[in-house]
């Protein structure tokens, strides 16, 4: 599958577009000539993003949607197709996380997290992929996480939702690539965005805080990966060295992971 060498004139849907990675990515796509459908729960925040895109000469439509609600997702996907004409690119980015132990984690919140982080992406993809296949043209981006490859303690539900997304994207890539649809799975590390609230920052391990990076280089890397037709992107790239280490030396890797992910407020 050829890379997406030009974003000019494409229709793009970006979920979680009201802040963080999603907002930056939507703004960059619009600046590159894409018409972008902005999807998130907060209409006011989306309208602010759309206004900024419009002021910069880009085109965006606002589609408020609770990604954890399947009916809203299916309705929003149809509205996106109607307003964009066709959806060439779907970025499944919406999601949230927590940093807490499984025993203290409320079950309802864990279920909600799975609905937002995974089932929302599943529903958007199910709604929009058939039209891409029919046109033999499309790109799917799944914003997973390094936690979707390496499961850290104190992120059980989050890691489970991202492992599910990783599995979906990996299998889907094999199914639809010959039909003209390219799948890119992104594994960000610790990115400095509103994703990490005050509680998360308080409980985040010291090593993670030291290695936190800004989102702009990640967005650059995602766009470049799309242009190059890459199937996977880990960012920062050095983290990918941990994947073979986990496979080849699992006991050592397990000890090290427990050591470096110890939260600051635990003895």
C-alpha cells in the first residue's frame, strides 16, 4: 500500500480532537490541505479548534460525540461522511487513562475506559472501513500506547484497552491491505498532554516524568509514517528496543519493569 504522500483534499476524521495529540494532529492535517471532522465530547472545545483551523485558512467541521456510546459513534460516522463527501483517513485517537492499582480501581470506570479507548475505535472503524474498501482507498490510524505492547503495573484497565486496540489494528492490517486500506498503529510513550492530570503526575514514576516528551515531534512522526506507508510507529523510537528485550529475557525484563515503574508515593 502506497503512503499518503499528500493530504491535500482528503477527508479526515480525528477522534479526541479537542486537546492533546488529537488537536495537534487535526490542526496539522488541516494546514496540509485536509478537510477535518473534529470529534470529541466537548462542543465548545471543538469549536475553538475549528475556529483556529479556519483562521489559519483550513477547513474543519465540528461533530460532538461521546466515543464511548456506540449509537452516537455510528450516527457521527454517517454525519462525517455526509459533510466530508468521503472519509479517506480515520484517526482513532480518543481515550483516557488512570494510574492506580487494580484493587482500588472502580469497576464502572474500568468498563467506561474500555468503551472509550477500544470500543469507540472499533465502532468508528466498523462504520467507515466498508466505504474505504469499496473505494479501494483509505488509511486507518490507531493511537495505541507503549502500554499496548508492554503492560505496566498500575495501568491494568488502560493497558488492556490498548492491547485490544493493538490486536485489532494488527489483524485488520493483514485483512484489508490488499483491498487498498493501509493501517498504521502508533505506540506513544509518555507524552506531555492534558492526558496526564494532577493525579497521574503525582503517581507517575520518576523515570517516566524524566522521559516525558512534547507532543509536536510525535505528530511530526505520525505524518511522516503515513507518508512513508509504515505500519507501526513507536515514539520515542528508542523505546522499541524494549520489545525484543521483553521477548528474549522475560524474567530480567519483568524485574526491571517493576523497578522503574514504582510510583513516587509508594514505599
